[in-house]
């Protein structure tokens, strides 16, 4: 988080689990283009390729039941900016960035895009310094923590898809979406969409700058209501066999009483 030419990177190397033979490679990986011409952009390109390869291998090994489409979806979400940013934060990477004065003043050391790109550059630097297997070992260590908390069936799916799959799994009719209002100028419209699941008596509304965004907002609320409904249903006490017999006898008695009254 400074513009110094020399930074003590020993704590960072310890967290990475790798000590560089050529420290200048790590220094370059930590250097943003705002700092100097010799920066981390080329290393970032290299690291991105390694990252995709290693994460793909980890997913292939870990999730034997996932098809190609699902594996691609999960990988795309594990190598995107947010996931890399979270790993960078766990490494306290912002403490080691070499930024230009402008980026320092604007808080570039906190910017997710800069931290994510720097992590990719570090991966490229490890590849050049220690080889592919070394880079793979470091990445597997960093990603093992994330994968322990990943649900591959939901990661990267939008709320409409999750709602639809949730309803289908319980054979509940799919929701309907209706635009119930628009507001604002033509170039800056706001949509209001209603999501209905009649069989569960769920009616929610979502808003957004497009119909799609409003539908996603409504689906998110409907998904929460669906989860509540299923949770409540699972908490209802199940009738024992004796209770069922007692209820059946009661129904018969009531029917006989009604017949007598009619007679």
C-alpha cells in the first residue's frame, strides 16, 4: 500500500507458501501500471491461463458427477474478480501493492479489480520462478479453503433459475412474471414486476432498470418465501399411525352423525 521501490515481501511469501528465488519477479507482480512501465500486466496474462487450468483440474477431480456445462459455470465463478479479490484479502495483498501516487490517493489498494489482477500476476510470477507444479501447489492451497464452502449446484446461477429448479424439484407449478408498472424517462426507465406462485400463495414484487433485472429481483424475494414455506412444512409434526387411526375413526363418527341428522 505504498509507492516505495522496495517492500518487505517475506510475510506475503510465507502466506503464499513459496519463497521466490528471484524476488524481482514478485516485485514486478506487485507493481501496478500507474507506478512504472515495468508493471504486472504481462504477468497477469500468464497467471490467468495457469489459474484457469489449475481450477479446472481441481473441479474435475472434486466433482465427478458434474457435466461440462456445470464445471464451466463453477470455474467461471471461481476465477472471476470477486473470488480472486477474496483470496487477495486473505493474503493481505493490499499491504504490498506498488501503486502510483494517483492510485494511492484514490484508494486503489482497496479496489477489487487491482487486487484480483495482482493475484493473477503473482501466479504468473510463481510459474516463471518455480515452474508449473509449484504454481499449481500454491493455487490448490489457496482454493482448497474456498472449495470447502462452495455449493456447485447453485454457484453462479441467477435467482430465476434457482427458483425454477426449486419449484420443479417439488413438482410445484412454475411462477409467472407480470410487468405491473414502469416509471421514468425512456432512457432511464424503472420497471416493476410481480412474481406469482398461486399454489403457495406467494406474490412478490421486484424493481429494476430493465424487465430482466426486475424479474430477478422478484425471483429473489420469491425464493426466500419458498424457502420459508418449505422450512415451515418440514417442521410440522407428522401424525403417528395411532393418530391417523384416531382421525379416521373421528371422520367416520362425524359422517354417521350427519347421516342420522339428515334421517
